[in-house]
C-alpha cells in the first residue's frame, strides 16, 4: 500500500479513486498527505488544525460584518436611532441571528437598521479595517469583501466616496496585518430597492476601479423579489470590461436564478443550495468550473437548509464540485470562518484532509491575479506543512502519555 493510499485511509477516505474525484484542481502535495497521515486525529487536534491552517474567504458582506459592540459605538458617535441609547445586550438581541428565522426575507430586514450606520467615510473605513483585523486573527490570507455603495450614500456622500473609504480601510488593513484583499461591488435587487439607473452607476464605478482594488461584481438582495435574468445585461458589460462575476443564487426554493447563472457563465455562485436538486445542472456547473461559495450557518438560519447535516456541501466536495467556505455575514450570525470550518468537521462529515483541500482549493476561486494565486499556494504549502508538523508533535506526546497510562495500569 503506497504512502498516498495510507494517508487517505488514515484520514477516513475510502480509496485513492474516491479522493481523486474530490481533489481541487491544484491537489494537495504528497508531503502534506504524508505528514497528515502521521497524526492520530482527535476532535481537539482537528479544532487546532482549523485554528492554525491558512485560509481564504470569498463571500463576506461589509454591513453583515458589524458586531454588536461596533454597532453601539457607531450609533453613539453618530447619535443614530434606534441603537444610540440601547444596551449592548439589547443591540445583540436585535442584530444577531443565532437561530433559524425560516426565510431569507426575515433575515434581510435586519440590514435596514444597520445600513444607516455606514453612511460616512470614517465609519466605512473603520468597518472595513476591522474586517481585515479579524481576518488576520483567523489566519485568513486573502479576503474578498463585498458591499453595495448605493446603500451607503447620502445627499452629501457619493457612491465613489463610499468605495474609496472602503478601499482605504482594506489597504490600511493590508499594511497592518498583511491580509490581501479584493473588493466586490454588489448590485442590488429588486429595482424598487435600488433602481436600474443606480445599479448602472454602481457597475460603472466597478469598471472604473477595476485593477484599483475592485475585482468583481455580485447581485445581492432578495432572490425571490426579482430574477437574475433582469440583470443579464449588467453581467455582459462586466465580463466585457474584465471584471469577475458572482451572484447570490439558489438561496431560496423555486428560483430560476441557478440556471440563469450557469447559462451566463458566472465565475462563482453564492450559496447555490438548491443546485443539489438538479443533478444535470450541477454537472454543467462542475464542467464549467463554477465555484460554489458555501456559507453553512447562513444557510441554516435563513431556512435554505433544515440543518448542517442536511447541507449538500459534503456531497459536492465528494463529487468534485468546486467549493469555497465563507461566513456571509459574520456579525449578523455571530460567527467567524473558524466556526464554519468546525461546522464542516463536526456536523457535515469533513475529515482533516477534506478541510485542507477545501482551504487550499479556495485559492483557485479567488478573483486574484495568477501571480497572486501562485504566491498564495507557496505560502499555504509552507504554513500547512508547519502546522501538520506541530500537530504531529502534539499527537506524539498524547500517544506517549496514553501508553504510559496503560503501562501503569497494567
């Protein structure tokens, strides 16, 4: 039995062929497989792996990243209701979704109270900077942060000023923490929330700032309120201008957006939960290399899936559908990316090698340059190997301790 097959067996994978179907396009190296196979994996060591391994994050909303304490501070500084005079506990009760609400629309209503806090340059820059600071603590090496400038403007504060404030925040974060960042501009639906003309202006802004911090566009908002097909021309313009594209699709039942997304050739699909109900469309998405941005906790709390165990992510990974793991709205859901990887490990059946593979293949999903991706792969390889060496030493000490206890009992 070869070294690779031994590693696969010890890590809970059925055989070499099964692993091959679930490997990312840039597979884990033999060195990683060999070192992972030496470790006697326990739940504690899996948690330590998650804390220490390098990661990327592709689906994070700026407004959904505000924590209760940040909301309180911004509200007090700006004297904005309803949070300026509320206790931290009350703010947490009103802005953190810690249990399933049953529908996406119910979750989205919370943003109406949060958005007014982010309508000045200082607040936007500070919020973006704090996202990067928290990313560094989670070993996130590259993060793509998305927001809709049209929701963060006022009569004296333009879309472009909002974007430049966010870009200043992430650049300051890059300098202080070394986390590379790309900004995704969200178009918004329905048109009665953000008009076609305002969406056109946001797209113009994204095109103007391509290569200056903006890496792509998204379509966010209530998927049930207006179909992606009404935004097809926006996506055509974005692709012609060289922008990457993603879209919130397959987050609510009965939506036609998944088929539209595959047909127009987006680079990634946000959520995509109901893709699992259409095997033929899933195969088409896989063949086209469309990544699914998986947000497990978000999908449970918006009612897209009934439980973490019922989430299709493990089946996608096993079948070779490319996925990347994100938090969606870490402040709103009271989570971080390590929490989501623990959900994969403890609730969704992902083994240690699966976790590493998903983290590593996330580099392929990025709207980054090929040079940036090569640099990240080199960094990930070194950091993963160092992490596995450290865990192997811990595992060895634990094994020696167990042997000593057994010997003394005898």
